[in-house]
C-alpha cells in the first residue's frame, strides 16, 4: 500500500489537504472517498483505519479535509462551501490519480455523509454507492427535526452504520425512514455504539475491533 499526501484545489483558489492510499499493483477499478464529521478531520482514527484497510483490500481511497477544518476553525463552512470541497475531492480522485478508477464510492462520517447525501439527491455527486458512518438523522434531542428528505431522492445503493446509543440517530426512526426508501439499502447496527461507535467499557471491545467489524461489513457489501 502506498500512502501519499495531496493538495486539492477548490473553485475559489483555496486548497484543502487530502491523503491517498493506493493498493499494491497496477491500480484499482474502484475508488472510495471519505469525508469527516463536523467535529473532527480526515485523521479521525476510524476514517484512517477504514481508508487504509480498504486500500489493503484493493481499493483506491482518498480522505480529505473540509476547508474550515483546514483553517483550524470549529464551525463548519456554509453548505455551498461544503459542497465545493466534496466536489473537488471527487474530481481529484477521478482525474489526478492514475490509473483513474472506473467508479467512485462516497463514504461520510456524520456531516460528511449528510452532505454527500444532499449532493447525490441533487445529482451533484456521481458516486456509484454511498456509505454512511453514523448518519445524523436529527439534532440531539430534536427528533422532530428529521434530516431524511434527501435520502428519498437517492437512486444508488446505500449502506448505513448506526449505533444503538447514537443521540443523533434514533434507530426506530431510522428504520422507518429506510422502509420508505426506493433505492437498495442495508443497515448494520453497532450494538452499544454511540455516534462515533464507541461502546461501553463493560462490553470489552476496543475501538479497533469495532472499526474492523465495520470494515469487514463494508467490504462484503461493496463486493456484492
């Protein structure tokens, strides 16, 4: 596996950082892009684990920063700027890495996944599949404010990872949303997991064990 730091240009002349992990050999037919959540960056341990694990499994991966995180800010960018960063990362993997992947999947932690869903629903992200690592279905304590609308307009396969203790994604409500989707979809439940899939110590599972389970289930789904 070859890991390389890259610079991704945005439309306004600004840049964000990215990291490409390429499998051994002559390239990969499928690329996967990982977007981070609102409170972390592309070096969040789970994102690094999954990106490098998928590269070792034969996929080309790219993880990137949104611009606000690149600047060391805590507040996410405006929606259009988040869209711009996602689009720039997508274009980068599709045109600046050789050999170019024939298809690209999109994966996002929380906010990163929500933005990908919004763009896919609008036809602004030409990903072949979507992976949601803790979809933020509603704000904490605000189950009346669902963020489900984009999901109904997506026509590509989706994989949802959800923790049973996630304050941003009530599982019964998510199940109701999924039942109304027209696109192929699957949900993988992480028992005891919070929004970042951290489980209580009493369960005796390390973060790496949880991440490896997510990796295995994602690879199974991607290889179908």
